[in-house]
């Protein structure tokens, strides 16, 4: 009975959101009052606390993902691929989550809208309970970058205990999570950060050695760290730095980069270079949560913005910052 009343109450409500009526520039983003989306049998309704602002969000706004994946998009389209909040309602086929649970998840290009809103509907398999070690706020920027970091280390590189790994872009969204996850996986981590503030930040996260990629020689640092060559490299940026990281690998070494990295890294003789996607699934969330709950874990938010300032938040993606940017709704 309580569930029926909840459904009835939500079905006629509106919510604050930031949406676009067509693909295009940042001026297309508008604060709107939109209906609260309805829940299907395999979905949950989440009252959003925090939404991540990802480096890929402008690509979504411009229509890049819709074109790349041949998606039909209905407008107004609510932006925002990941976030966290509290479950308000569950579909009839959802048994692993309940009303009141703290959850985080991925809502990539959903026809029902993303996380730039007070409420979002998400497939239950694309969400998970927030690790006990994290606040709801910090979990709001975890899902996409956390799954991407883990999939790179675990599924693509198959990183093993005792191996040496270079993490490029270690002070960024994916990178600062990858540093901590790799240490939980008992690897030796050489981290390449951006700027002196980035170096100090990543040292705090427990990397074995940290250098400033803007000023220091990556090949020299890698040779000192692993004289016989590195076992693996996770590349969150491309270009010259990625080429140097690949050159520092031993024969038989391997490198991985998430799809979307510009100036795509190229393989050399004796080294395997793989691209991959950070796609969510229950197993990835379970392993990510297990690793995070293994001790203190930092999901770093550099700046927060109000929902109505989402356009300003996307503009800030082009500035220097550590970790992630977020929209705060509560």
C-alpha cells in the first residue's frame, strides 16, 4: 500500500533539472521544471544528492554520443551520466535495493534523463549501494571514473600483485582513483600527476613514486622505478606523455586507455596497447566496493556547483583542478 501511494504521489510531481532541447553549445543548457520520470519493473527512482560533472559531458551535450552509438534522443534531454542519492522507489523486479538505500550509479544517455536533476530513474543493474567508507556526496562523482579505472586495471591490464604500473593523469578523475585501486591490488605505482599541487595530492593517496608530468622526464623516472621496464601502464591522456609511458614498458608489457582519450596511444614492438570502455555491471560495482572498503579511500571533489550553475560547471572542466567537479542538489 505504501508503495502504491508513493507511486501515485510521484507520478504528478515535477522536479528541477538542467536539460537541452537540441544538441549544441553550452548555451543550450537550461534550468527546467520537468515531470519526475516513471519507474519500470527493472529500474529504481533516485532522489539525487550529487551529480558528477564529467569531461565527457560536453560531448554528450553536443550530440557526440548519440551519433557515435546511433542513439535516438528524445528532448528535452536531461544531462548527467553519473551521480548518487537515495532510493525513493523500486520497480517490481528489483530485489537487491530498497527505498532509503544510499546508491550511486551510471545513467548513460538514458531516454528518461540523467543525473542533472532532483530525481533520476536508473536501471537497477547500473546502480550499487554506496561503500561504507564514502559519503553520498563523494560517491556522486565515483561511478563512471571508478568503474573506468577498475576495468582498466582489472579486466584489461589484468594487473597482478607485485607488478609495476605507471598511471598517467594520476591527479585527474580516473587517475586518482586508479592510484588507490592499484595499491589495493598490491601493485607498485609510479604516478604521473599534473602540477606541483597534483604531485602533493597523489603522494597523499599512497603512490610509491610521483612525478610532475609537466616538468619531469617520464622515461628517466620510469627507468629509476623499474630498471628492467614497467609491467603495465594506464593512460588517461594521450600524446607525447603516453608515448613515453609506452616506451618505458618492458618487452611483453601492456598498456590500456579508455575510449575517448585524444591523440590515441600507439603500440610499439613487443608491447600490447588496448582500448576499453568503462561499462557498468553488478560484478564491477561489487569489486569496486570491496576494494574501496579495504581502508581509507579518497574520492576528491575539487569544486561543487549548484544545479542551476551546471553550465558554469561544464566550463570549469577546461580549467586546472584535481579529481572531480560536482553538482550538489541537497
